[in-house]
């Protein structure tokens, strides 16, 4: 009797599984109107203050108009619409020839990763493509426009590393839609300095929460990035007011060193705007920067100032090295893996500069910067292991200690950043003596 009941129950067709993202994507007129008003006000701010270059306003208009269309589309059409728009948008923000070459290069690389070759051979073929592209970027001898190379590097250089890393752990073949939506991101055609978005996080974040909540988060991030860019403009213009003989040399050095560090506001502002624009289309991405001026140590700053880069380094380089070395000691593995991360970061920053500017950024003061920064983080990891068993302080003493740590970290990074920003160590020493650059 029981067997007959089980057979009968098994024969009843199960209802199709419902994608919860469909419910999260349902539009609401009132909430859409609120979002629309906020985006319109942001466009006014962009226009009045001439934020960034002229192409940025075109990008913002294109993204905000696309959001208004995508918001009302059925869920099954949303991602396809964004992919088509991103491919077509390249023709608006770039020349049609560059846009076509980017699409051809992207599809050629997808054909490699989708093919039947063993994974190691796919990597070797991609490295061969990279070698040819590097030759073209360095010599301009290939029959492609000069402006093609920076965009190609910005779209594929770092995200391809993440993509292939995740593909090596995937169970199924890569999907074209996932590939196109990840690499051909509309804001990337303007913002060539682009955060290294994690592929797995990117796919998992799609309509992870209600679209109205995620889109509102995107609006706030765009606003936050706008304030960073406006502050950057104020600080950039204020640098000239702190030069001897108008102020003492010590004041000029302190002010200009602080300004050198604060000019990172342009990068953090752009990253906030990029993440905010992607949020408008349902990608519930994490923060790109998190109150990095309140860091209490160099290690804390590393965790806050470029979160996507830190996650990229930890995922692809730190963890593989750490798990290989941990048998010979936990602390030893942590220290060596951390040191490896900063060696790779130094090298990849030079590679990134090559693709954006056409030459490798390998200067003595640049190398010294990464050696000092990496050594400080390694030392912080070692000191942290010694303090792991201590009870944290509480009360006003803890607050005072935190304030002192924030001030000391800011002062140290300002001085170090001024060295990194100089063209040479000779120029930096001249700046420390005279307060002038």
C-alpha cells in the first residue's frame, strides 16, 4: 500500500521552480518615479559642474535612459537588453571601428575558452593572444587604431584572470551571455581605470535583492562618487595656495603631502559611480571603497581603499599560496603569501600603466613605495598574530587610541603617497626641502 502511494505521488508532475528574481524585478510606479527624479537631479549636477569630461555626460544619459527602459522590461529580457545596449553603446562612446574590434577580440577569446582544448592549453592560447596584443600596444605596428589598446586592456586584462580562475573551478561550460555581460560593461568604455569586479560575485549579485532597493543603493553610490569628484576638484585647485614664500616650508610640505593622498578621491569617486551605475540594472555589488581615510593601520587601509583589488589578490594569489605553504607553519604562510600579494600588485600596476599609457611604470620610487607598503602590511600581520590573544580595550582609552591610529596612518600614507606621486626620488627630496614641486 505504501509503495503504491509512493509511486502515485512520484507520478504527479511537480510545479516548475519559480525564479525568485522575477518577483524581485517587479516594478512599482511610485518608487520608479522617486528614482527617476533623483537621477534627473544627478544629471543636472553633472551638467552644471561639468563633472569629468564631456563623454561622461553622454555615458550618464545613456545609462539612466537604459535604466528607465530596463526597469519596465520583463525579467527574461532585462539582461539581454543590457548586453545589446552595452555592445551598441560602444559605438556611441567609442568609434565604430574600435567598438567592432573590441567585439571581435572578445568573441575570439570566448571561442578559445568555450572550445574543447584542455584548460592549460586555453590559458596558453590566451597568453599568446596577450603577447600579440602587447607587441601591438608597445609598437603600434598592427593595423588597429591607437585608442583601441587602452580599452582592450581595461576590459580584459584583469577580469580575464578572474574569469579563467573561476572557470577552472566551474562544473559546466561557460555561457556566452554570462561572458558578454561580465566583460562588456557599459561604464568601462569611459572609465578605463576600472575596478576588478569578481566574476562569481557579479553573477551571484544579479537581482539578489529587490530592484528598488538595489537601484536606490546605486543612486546613493553615484551621489557619493559625485561628492568625491567635487572634493577632488577643490583639493586639486587648492594645492597652489600652499607654496613658499606664502606659507612656511613645513606647512607647505604637510599640506601638499596630504593633498597628494587625498587626490585618490578621484579614483574612489569614479569607482563609486561605476558600481552605482551597475546597481541600477540589478547587480547588487559590494562597496568599492569603505571610509579609507578612517583606516587605523596600513593593513586596515589595504582592506578599505580598493576592496575589489584586495579581493582579487586574496582570491587568485593569496589563498593558493597560503594553502600550499601552511603545512610549514600558519604564520609563515600568512607572511609569505602577503609578501607575494604585494610583489604581484607592484608588477600588475606597472602592467596596467602600460596598457593605459603605453609604457611600463617601473621607477625607483614606485618600487620603494610598494616595498614599504608591503613591508608595513606584513609587519602588521605579524604584530596582529602576537596580539590575537589580548583582550581589546574599551571605553575612552580605546577611542583615543583609535583617533591617534587614524591620524598616524593618514600622516604616514600622505608622506608615502607624496613620494609615489613624484617623478623621481630627487624631485621628492627637493619637495621635502623646499615645499615646492
